[in-house]
C-alpha cells in the first residue's frame, strides 16, 4: 500500500525548497501539497481560528502531485490538509525544505518546525527539513542524502509527541562529512540582537540585525554539526 504524504512549508507555495521536497517524496508515496500562499516564516505553531481560510487548487507542475494554497499559517496547512483536503490522516507530514537552518533557538520560531509539530499533535509522524544554503539548483547535498534519510526516518521509531528535525549544511555533497544522528538542540545564546528606536517615530522600534547569529555551539549539538559540514538529525519535543 502506497504511503499518503502531506507536504507543507513556511516559505510559500512558490519556494524552490518545497518543490525539491515534493520531487524527492514522490518516490515514497502519493504526495499532496498544502502550502501557504505567501511567505509565513517565523509563524511557529500559530493557527488562525478567528476568520475563514481560503483554499485554492494550485498547478504545481509535477506529475502525480496534487497541490493547494492556503491563506493561513504552516500549521493551518497541516490541519486543512488533513481535515479538509484528505479527509483522513496521512502516513506522514513533511515540512520544508526550509530556506535556511532550523537549529538552536530558531526552532521555537520556525513555521517549518511548527507545521511538523502540528502533525505530531494530530497523531501523524512529522519530519521538518531545512537547508543552510539559498540556491536549491546547486543543492546536490539534498539530492544525494535526502532520499536515504527519508527511507530511514519515515519508519524509524519516534517517541510520542516528537518530530524528526533534519538540517543540511551549506556545502556541496562532496564536502559533507556525513550524518550526525541524535544531534541535540543547541541551547546556548544564538542571537546578538538589539532593538533601537526608529528615527521615524518615538513609539516604533526595530531590531538592529536579526541575522546576527553566534556561530558557536557545543559538541553534539545541531549547530556544531552544521558548522562542521555534517547533516544534523535530531528530535524536537511537541508536548511534555
């Protein structure tokens, strides 16, 4: 019996990463995509309950892949994908491939991870996938390793209320040093941000540089893994 696979992301339906994920996932079952109609990064686990959500069919351009857009969050996409589009629970929810890492404290903000956590909350296995680079046309590391990782982690036992979180380093496949399984989330301080008053008004504040990260993590952490060009695979807890 073929697996039923639901795919979403937080970068939006037009992102290169979700197309790459759907291309690879087709080899593992029947794929349905339900993704935000626009960028929804940092949505975390947010769901919209105070207004109707608009679902539209979308021409994804991949044979055998049904696709829809939703004017909601990544977690909304999982809920609508299960309850309205499929009408039943899929075997697995894949979220990503995110444009940028979901490691360290980024995890608590991530819409990519939030969607996979929503799947776990609903009793469906969830896997979040992220890539540190920006050009998926050059992401041969994803082509080389993701099929192997999906084969393993679609079936590998997973504790209740947890998801798998996979992060690919920003390097070529021939530069990758392997896979670090059981990578733990870096809990050290990861950002060096400050909020300053906006010159345009006394009541407005802006973060100085949200991309200013501290690229140093303890051995065994997800951050240390990607810094050293390893693929980081670990679990994230949904509910205690």
